[in-house]
C-alpha cells in the first residue's frame, strides 16, 4: 500500500499561552515538528510534547526558527551565518535532550516561518542551517520545499533531503507559497483541503492561485497545527487518504497509531 507522511507544527505555546490541540493532532499525524523555544515553546512544553509524540509513535522533528517570540518567528531577522548556525545548534541541543528524556529521539529538522522561507531561497542561510544540523547529528534529515536551497544544501552535506507539500497553504504558479500577508494564503475548509491533498499524493499536482497546475513531489504533507481548523483538517485528510488506500507513515520510520 502506498503511504505518505503527515507532519504538523506542534508545541507552539509559551508559558500560560497555548496554541492548538496538540494531542488531537498527534492522534492523526505521523511526524511532529516541535518548536524549540525560539519562536515558541518552552522547556515544559517541549518535554510534554515529546512525551505525547512518543506515546503515539509519532516521529519527532526540530522546528528551528529565528529568535523572535514576539513575532512568532514569522518576521525576517537580520543574522550573520555564524549567529544563525549557533542558534540552530542551541535549539537542536535543547530538543534532543527533551526527546531523549521522553524516550524518543529527534530524527529530522524543519525550519519555521520566516527562517523556512528565507533559507529555502537564500543559499547563505540554507548553508548555515544545514551546517549546524550536520555538525550536531549527520543522521538527521532536513524537511523543506522540493528544489529549495535547504534541500540542495542538505544533499551537499550528505544529509537526507525530504520534500514536503503544504495541505493548507496556497501555491504560487512557480511552486512557492503565497505569503501569509495576502488574502487566501491559508485554506480553511477541511473537505476541500483533504481533496487537494489526495490529488497531491496520487497525481502529484496542485492548483495554484492563478488556476494553473503546479507539480508537487512530496514525501511529506504539512498540516499546520495552530489554525482553528487544524484537527478537523488533519482528520479529514487522513480519512480520505485511507479510504483511497493511502497509508500514513513517517518518512523517519515511526508510524502513527
């Protein structure tokens, strides 16, 4: 049976503030991108989310970001390559320790927000991120847009490069994501999103904002965990894929329960 990984950004609260129903999402997805304290997440939330993922057999990934709690990591930050390298090393170290205590392990890295967008396009920032990953643990995979500078850098460093598509984000005709600042950048109807993901997985295409067809080659599909529709959307996607004979399994090896 063919299979696809479903990943989601989780652990994105901070202190008394929470974001989304992580446990309900973890019941559906196969990989969890856990915030590492830069854009969101704190030591308690990181450890708790790692434990919840471990209990469900969900793979754990480090959701590294610019240090920007106030902006939720969605604002570009001017950093030198050495600063970015150190930030990624620090975040990986924190989540690696939390995962170990929780009885699991970090198996991949996916940048968040503005860092994701910048490093996918900028070879200098991509190199800084991937160099940090390779130096911390060369067995880790890197998850990003297909053909991005991040995946090219991962391949240069001998890391596994894993392509992802986005279930609930609109695409430009060139395959990039529509900026969140534009209307329609985030899709909210669970049934429509599920049908879109099925087409991505089975036909390898998605419809761009201008109505054209975009080729989508993905080993993983991201469902954002901080939107109001996250649980319903993840459930609809899994139900539709399963009904069409597509299994849900992490590219990192763990399988969701």
